[in-house]
């Protein structure tokens, strides 16, 4: 398909019926490229999201879209497909107990260990979505650090969705989101007004973050070690085999004594010899 064809206006009355064969093909393609399992009860959601790509490409049906995906010309469309089917539900300070643990237990310990010299602290938000999680981490860390400048703190924020990463990197959000924050954390997450009803995270916090695209089932360019890894509400989209493989790679990059945070409805695919549960969905890397 040519670039011009891809820019055609959406076709009126485009057919968005998702047949069983089409659903199976899309599910296999997404699993192959992202490790994400699309389950049968997600069919209606998948159909609606595929309809956006059908219209964006000026096609007439999901069947035509699936036929296009089978051609060599569709290589650049695969990331768009992954963007379309991934879910990006998040919030600032979601699952608050993780941030409380980070602030009260983890960061003070790291500062005590490394405060006598220019210490290095590395945190990874492995499914950062639209940025609320890593900015919450940055705000928590900045509050714990205070005015100290003797600590080299960096936060890596990754996600597979390129569109959502652009929004996260911009750091611009509806002001109403901050009005609803708990009163005790509101002063940590500093923002500036940039437009009517919009605010941006201040540069002091944004400088701590680096946003990068990363597919968790592909090669990881970073070498670690990380003191803290957030992988929340991600394992629910993978099968047991994929979860176990990713978990092993997390442990390999986690410093001894480091911490792994999972989502509230998640658990390890199986007990891991180098992780011990120390709190609600909080695991510590053993020596």
C-alpha cells in the first residue's frame, strides 16, 4: 500500500465485523510481536480498536485490514496495531502503598547506603503508559531527597506504545487530575499552567525521567542494575511462559536488595528463588 493510499479519507460505512478467523489472526500476530494474549472476552474491545486503524488507512473492512497485514508492505503497521490493542489505564499514585513503601523504606535505605559519596540510584517503570506512574515515582523520590545534590537519581520509563510515550514525554495533563490528588501528595507533584485547563509537570521532575520505547519480549538495551523496578498491571496480559521469562530478566537486572512492584491483581507466575514477598505485591531481590 502506498503512502497516498494510507492517507485516504475514511471510507463511509466501513465494515468492522471481526470474524473468528480474523480474530484468531490478529491474536496470533499480537502475541508473536508483543507477547500479549488477547482473550475471547476482549473481542468487542478489539473490534472497536481495529476499526480505528481501518478508518485511518482508508480501508473498507477489518478483513481488508487483515489482508494488508499479511503483506510485506505492512511491516511499519505492526507497531500501530500494537498501539491500537494495548490498554493504557493508569493514574497518579495508583496503588498508593507502593509509593509509601518507596518513600518510607526504600529511598531512606538507599540514601543511607550511598549518602556519604555521590550515590547512584536507578528506578525503572517498565510499563509507563501515559506517564502517571513514572512522574509519581519522580515526585516521591524528589520529596525524599529534598535539596540534596549528592545523589545521582535517574528513572527509566518504557512502554511498547509509541503514541502514549509521546504524551508521557510531553508531561501535559488536564488540571482536574491534580485537583483530585490526595492532599498530602499534591505538593510533591509540582506543575505549571500551560493552557486553559492544562498543566505540565515541572522541569525539575521531568529531568529525572527518560522515556523510551521497549517491547518486553524483545532485546533489552539496558544493563542495570536497577534498585527498583515497577512492573504493574502488565503480567495480566501475558501467558505463564512469557511471564516467567520476563520475570527472570527483571531479576537479572535487579540489584541484590532491590525491589520489584507488581500490580494489585498480580502475582509471580511461580515462586522465584531470588525473590521474597515482603508486602502486598512487593518483592525483594535476595543476595
